[in-house]
């Protein structure tokens, strides 16, 4: 009976968490309606001091004079980050106030209490003891306590009362003024509360929600805090949504790309050195005058469309760091990653203090005597002796840890968890193989990769990934995934580990480009395509190449396989459902319609179910030619009508349409006219499909060239290169055709071009993707040790 009651209680807690999650946005909106910065005077002063101190150069910090801090001005962006933290703190207070009222109402019904029984904190207790500022004159004070459990509090009047030098936080605790790096993420989150043995749930000391005991796990606790904090705030000037808070780095970056103005430019890949043009008319003139012998007249519109790039707003410096010298050049991507780390960590300063300041107490109202009883959250923040206090974070670590479990939980199937890891199934000593039958080749490969990825205390060994993954067929990848799940287990239930997710978890902090390449390859031919759709949606819908290249010009069977590879329980694992629900922006309406047409899987087939090549319907070809010409020169909705025909016809049929159109209308090229008379998005869809109809290997060779010559500041250049190489490499014969087309078009070897444009392990992996696959042999590119880190 007791077990049934406990089960019911556990289910009720889970239901309450689900309900709260669904209503989180509404709760935030209600809380924001009552937001008043004046309630958080001490927090505001504390944050201002941290920002000002962080803006000092290192030599200024060493002098330690408070006047150096007070004499500086807070930038508008830094002020926005401060106000965002005040808003976060208010949201916590709002949640706590609601809980306090509910607790008080329950207590009143159970046993009325006199008002005199409530204890009001004294004025001395208004500031946390561990962080109460010292009022000094001419004396040094100890370094401020920077732990999250008890933030340093400096009231609005304290700084002006301090005279003489103070010891500012040392360099290890400040935002780095050197060239930023995104290779590691070390934000110190507070540890979860200690849970008594046998407990089924606990109360969050921040939002005061009742949570299942599973939330006390480090990765899940971080995720819970992150969902409440929404740690990212826009750091660009003239933001249309300055106080909009973002849960993930992807949403944050997507906002800064989509909601802020972007500029277009064109790169000429026909030149020996890529030439940039800021006006389309200039690029058009350049093609006609300089490359008229190479680019035919009817190919110019398509070439222009394929050579179009967008430049997102530039982020020149981190708002939480000292200004950079004017002559110092840093990649925008690196600055963005660097700033994201600091913005994330700065948001954690909004976590509630153990004793609210005066304005916050007034908002909360009377609290029960046991208001903070049993809340040990503030006493167990991450140990500063074992943690890096730099302002940085890694949301991916939390997500992957939640999926794979703690690093210490990853074990091999027959491994004794009480002893150190030992070689398994013949990794080093064949005598350890327990099976009577010899291990298969794929078992050996799984062991080698598991060995390379094990042990989170050291960097993963990337050489086996480079040696093995690019040379496997799709079927071999699927076999490897099955073997890996049998080999590597996680948690008490010994659940098999997905090798792709394990790769993502281990490589994300080391080399994100290499991670994406290895992860996509480990997903296999079709799941990787669904992965690129997800990247397009979350990262950069301004750049449409990813979505178009994944879906357009595919056969019905390929579309079904891609849809089957899509994983998102929210949409029933349906890519169609995802597009219908999420792609709602008006500017993507035509693209959405085209995508839905393709996902319906009703494109004309070229081969029957029995394998017979189907004849071209020449009557339909003639009707399509007449209809397309009518659409081009009418006032109808050209884009929708043209897409409804082009996306639904087979390649062979479209090839006949293009040929007959040119013959019927005096040499006019339909592809050129269609691209010219439609918008950028629809024109790009048409160009991709029709270029593939005319010469698919040449089209894809040109796409690779565009990715290789794109400027380094283009945030999507690496993703485009990876997606294209991974896509083409699955078909060894087709990759050979692409390489031949590349050599013929640019008089250069594709593999050498990839080698010159990439470095490090990432470059070695990309180069290996260019090597045509030899049956039962993994061809190798250059060693990843020949060069440095990837660009």
C-alpha cells in the first residue's frame, strides 16, 4: 500500500513538473509585468562593480585602486546585461512569492499563527554575512568572495566611501583579454542540493518548485537552472528585443543573425583569387566583361544566385572584457563564442541570495519561520579549489551528459565498475576474449573507437575517428552503431550508448568543426541529412543552402529515408510536422510550400517498383513547357506555380522540358528566365534543382568551391563544407565524378584544395572524405598530426 502511495506521489511530482514546463513562458510574462529594477539596488551595484572591474586592463588591476573602477563608464550593452540579470532575479522572486503565499495559506488552514511569531530579519542580516562589504579608509580589503553561493554585495553608497587601493580579482577570475578560445567551457554552476537517502523529491532552493530526485543529478540540475535563467541576452546595438532572454546559444545566435540587419555580397569563384562585390550589378558586369568566355550568357543569373552570401552584423568585442586594440584581428566566430561564454556565466549572478535585500523582502512579504529550513543550496556551490572561476559555460555538455549519463557511468559491457578499465574483447591481449568465436572486423572497430573516446579525464584520441569513419559505407555505419551499443553501456540499467552522441559529447569542447563532421558521418547517410535540417532551423535560417541541398531534387525514396531519420518526439519524429509547426515566418512561406510538396513524396518516378525505367511522357512535357512559359509572363503567383511543377517532375522529365523550351521559344533558357523572375529563396530552389538536372557533378563541384573560398568570417562556411563532403562521400562513384568535374572546372585537385583550406584533425577528416572508398579498405588522408588546430 505504501509503495502505491509513493508511486502516486512520484507521478504527481512529474506531472507538476510537466505542467510547469508548459507554462513557463506564461509565468515569465506574469512576472515581467511586475518587474521593478528599484527592488534590486544591492544586486545592481554588485553587478556594476563586477562589470567595471572586468573592464580594466591587467596592469590597472594590479594597481588595485577603486578609483580606476569608479572612473569608468558602463557601456549600453553591459547595462543591458545588468538589467537582464535584475529581471532574472525578479522572476525567481515572483516564483518564490507564489510559493510563500501557497505555503502560508496551507499553514493558516492547518494551524493559525499570530503575526508576532514571524521573525523579521534584522538590518544586520539584510546582507549575506559572507559578502557584507567592509567600510574602510586607506586599507586593503580581502579579495571579494566570487562564489555563486554568496555573491559579493556592494551597496549603492559603499564604493564612494572607499578610499585608497583594493585588491581586485586576480587574472584567473577575470574575463580573458587575450584572443578568445572556444575549446573549453568551465562555467561553475552551483551543485544540486544534498538529498536525504530514500527521498523521492526535493524543493528547488531557487524557484521553490518540487522536483523529482532525478533533478539532483548534476546534468539535470544544470538544465533546470538554465531553463529558469535563460542565460543569453542580445549583445548587439539597436536590438529590437533588448531584454528578450534566450535559453540556448543557438536561439541567441539565430536572433542576432535574423532580427538584425544583414548585408549581401557576391564572391566570384571564376577568378584565381576570390573577388568580393557588394553590389549585384557590379558582379553581373564583372562576369560579362571578365569571364564572358567561361560563363555563358544564360548561366549568369544562376551563377549570381549561387555566389550570393550574407554578412551578419559584426561583433567586434566582448561587452564583459577590456576593449581590444584597434589593430588586433580576431575571427568574429571566435569573439561570438568567447562572448557567449561570458554572457552565460554573468547570468548566473542572478541566482537568489540566501537572504534577500530590503526591496526584495518587501516584495516577498512575510515569510514563514522555516522559510530557508533545509535549503543547503547556498552552502555547497562548486568547490573553488577544484573549479575554474573564469566566466564561461557549455550548454552542450549539459545536454549530452543528460543523454549519456555521467562520464564515470560509461562502461564496457563486461567491465567490472569497481576496477579500472581494462582492454576488452581483444583490444590489446587476445587472451581476454571470452567468446569462443573470433571477433568480427566491426567488433574490432567498435573497440578501437570506444578506446579512443573513453576516459573524460583526457582529450579524446581523434586519429581512429579519422582513419575509420570516412571509409565506412552507410551499411557499415549502421553495423558499427549496433556493435557499439552492445559494447559500451551506461548507468545502472546498462543502456547501450549511441556512438554518434558519444562523439558529440567528447569532441564538442575540443573541436566543434571536427565534432560536426564525425557526428554527421556516424549518424549515417539519412540521419545526417535530418541533422543538417535541424542545424538550419536552429542556427541560421537566413542561409537557406542547408535545407535546399538536403531536400530539393531528391527521389521519393530518399525523402522517405530522410524523414525516417528525423528524430524529435515533440513532432512525432515527423519532419513534415516540424516544418508545418515551426516554419511560420512570412518570408519563408514559398520555401515552406516547396518543402511540404517535396516531403509529401509524390514526385514523378523514373523507375517503376519492378525496376523498369519509365518512359518520358512527351505530351506532359509539351504541356509543362506551355504552362511554364505562360506563368513566366503572367501576373499570376509565378513562384508558387513554377515550384509546383519543377519540384514534382523527375530529372529526366525536366531535362526534356528545358530542351523543348529552348527549341520552342527561340533559344530562351528557361532556367535563366525563371531565376531572374523569382525571388532569392525560390530562385535558389530552382537553380539547385535545374542545375542538378543539367549537370549534377558540376553543380556539386561548384558548391564545394563556394564553401572552400568563402571568407573565414562566414559563420556557415564550415557547416556547408562538411555537409557537402559527407553527402557526396557516401557514393564513391559519385564522389569520383564530382572530383573530376572540379578538376575540369577549376584546374585544381579537390583533395589538395581541401588540404589548403583546412587544418588540423578537422582538415584531415575532410580530406579523408574526398578519398574514393575502396571495398574492405579504409583509405587515409594526411595525418592529423601534420598541422595545428582547425580553423
